[in-house]
C-alpha cells in the first residue's frame, strides 16, 4: 500500500477543507495553455528557420518550462509578476513570428481576465465563508 501524505495522516472526519484559490486555478490554466503555445511557436520558428536551430529550440523550451514553473509560484506575489513578464515575452515574440502579436494580445487579455475575475470570485468565496461561519455560530444545533 502507498505511503500516506502528511495531509492524509492528519485528516479526521468533519475536518473543513481549505478553499482553493480560483485566481490561482484560472491563472494556472492560462499559463499552461501558454506553455503549449510556446512549444508550437518554437516549432514554427524552427521550421521557418528564423534563427539558429539550437537557439530557437533552447529558448522555446525555456519559456515553456518557465510557464509551468510559474504555475507553482502563483501562491506568491512574485508568481503574478513573472506571469506578466511572460506576457511581455510572448508579445516580443511577435518580432520573430508576426502572428504572435495577435496571439499574445489574446493570451494577455486571458491572463488579465483570469486575475481580475479569479480575484473577485475569491473575495466572494471568503465573504460567503464568513457568512456561513456566522450562521453556524448563531445556529449550533442545525446541520448545514
């Protein structure tokens, strides 16, 4: 049998589950899609011989890996800063492949929307959780 994780060992019935951040989930989704975009742009630039093959492949792989690593950093403010920097990097790729100007604007808008709406949803979830706790304190004998 597999070894239990610390969270599994510390779990007990009735334990409240920590709410995941919608902002982090939305931003991670955009960054993961951008990692695929980086791979496809790398292949296109490689096929069109826009620069030295080793340079194109290594930079493309680095950007794709950085997108995935940034997903893990989204719980910290630096993760969002790196995400914005990646949006600029994708826009600058438009000088290599012109279509990237359009794609980077689209993904930049997706990134902005993910942060804006995800943050709003997180605030609403916290407000609802606080209201639920208040109701639970006021009605201790009622199952919710």
